């Protein structure tokens, strides 16, 4: 009889989603990598590949570290001493590294985030961490764009949020149609950014679009 060991995690709320996960053991993850190496046509026991399963398992914990983050908690600490500042706050060109959930190929690009404060602001590094929390998961770009914008709107309750992501999908450039240098652009606007075309246009100018 075989016994399968799991690292069990508790249910948690994360950005409006409930996650229940039972992770396989590290040994099982490494065994799966060895299987994929054999599937690719190579020998996982040869010198150059012996340590590869360990390296891949370690890399996966970094690449998919977003599952261990609570996006709403990242934005929990806010500041109200802003001397009445109520104009756009923009963070642009945030490096983004994600993974396509269809082919598990990299998605590389950048995110631009803006919001109109309503009495409180959040540390700018938290906006970058919010992007990481959602990008370091198996993702679809459209979904990721909505998650970032909706979480920012929910937690900060600003007068409006604007998010744009532009990224190249390696599942399109390294396989399939093999089209290189093609970026996918997605946007999400809430509140004033959605209602006021002039404000949306201003956001686009500020991020160089």
C-alpha cells in the first residue's frame, strides 16, 4: 500500500476568493519533475539533471509565492496625514512576472496603477506588492487586471481606480503561432476613471500611452 503525504493548508480568504489547498510533499513535487524530464526525452539521473528536481521545486515556491499572500492584508495599513492631497496617485512600469495557466509559460510585462484617494493613501511599495501577490500565481491576464483593480477599490475605497497591464505571453511567442514582440494590453477602470473620459485620458497620458 502506498501512502501519499500532503502539506495541508487551511482555508483562507484572499482578495475575495476562498482557497482550499492540499499541497503534495516536496518529495512528490520532485518526483513529478523527474517524470516530466523523462517525458521530454532525457534521463533525470544523469549528472546535469540530478539536482534539477530540487531546483525546480524551490523555484516553484518563489514563482508561485502569491498563493501565500493575502492581497487585502497588503493594503490594510493606510495613512490619512496627506495635507488634503486628493489628486491622482500613479505607479507606472511595475515589473510583472506571471505564469499562464493554460500552458504554464511565462507572462512578462509591466503594470500601471492609479487611484484617486478619498482621505487615505497607501504606501507605494504596497501597490507593487499587490501586483506580485496576484501575478505570482497561475493566471489569465484579464483576470489578474480585474483582481488588482477590484482589491484596490475594495480596501482603499478611493474615488476611482485605473489599472493597465501590458505583457508578452511566452505561450504565444515560444510555441504555437511563434509571434514575438506582441504585447497584450488589458485595462480596468472603476469609479471616476470609469465615469469620466477626461480622467481616463489623463491616466493614459501619465503612463505614456
